[in-house]
């Protein structure tokens, strides 16, 4: 699979990051990271439910050789399609290459499970996430007005994006 080799080579630049499967023992840290990233963070119980769901593929971002979680990606898989439920990197680690390492490895795991199409929603004002998704080849396929709750009480529009995996 050329695609997986390409992303592994690209991600070698981020060798200090390790991405592996997440499990229920990670729920506290993942809920904390989610709460930093979104206006309505998920509770530990919600995170545990997702991590126990057999249809959910979950990855956790760590520093090489460390146990602490710095990010995560969760996707629900149905047949050959996956929906990214959430992806987030701890506020203090944003901009350090961890998001690219996390997304690349997560997409690789999905591809290895037979996923051929990945969809997600992203706030149209989230320039860094849009840039990241664009680098991986995601394209906009729709919009959802007033989809996201924001800290200031306003509602943000989501761009619906999709990626066809080889």
C-alpha cells in the first residue's frame, strides 16, 4: 500500500510522537483534552462509552516513551466508511506536528480495517484544522449551519469534508 508508506515516510519527521490504540484507561485524559478543544467537552463517562464501542476506532497521541496522552482521534466505522467523531491535541502541544502524526496514523488504521471513505465536520473558522485536513487530501462536500456551539454562545457553521482512501 503506497499510501500508507507515503504517510509513514512523511510522519518520520515527527519521530518524537507515538500513536497507538486508545482504551478505556485513557478516558480521563482524553476527556480533559476534549474539554480544552471544544465548547462542550465530553465527560469521562461519554469517553468511556465510545472507547468500549466496538464500531469505534480510537487512537491516542503520546510522546515516544511516555504514558501521558497529548491527543486522540475517534472514528465510528460502518462497512467501508468512517466518520471522524473527534480529533484533538492538547492545547500546549498544538503546532508541534502531533496533529499530523495522529491523523496520519489514524487514517492508516482505518485503511487497514477496509475503510475507503472518511468523513468529518470541522468548524469553518478553525483554520489550523482546515489546513491539516487539506494537506491530507480532504475536500469539502457540504456545510451545516449553526452546527457548533461556541464559548461565546454563538453557533458556528461546520464544513463537511471527505477523503477517499486508496
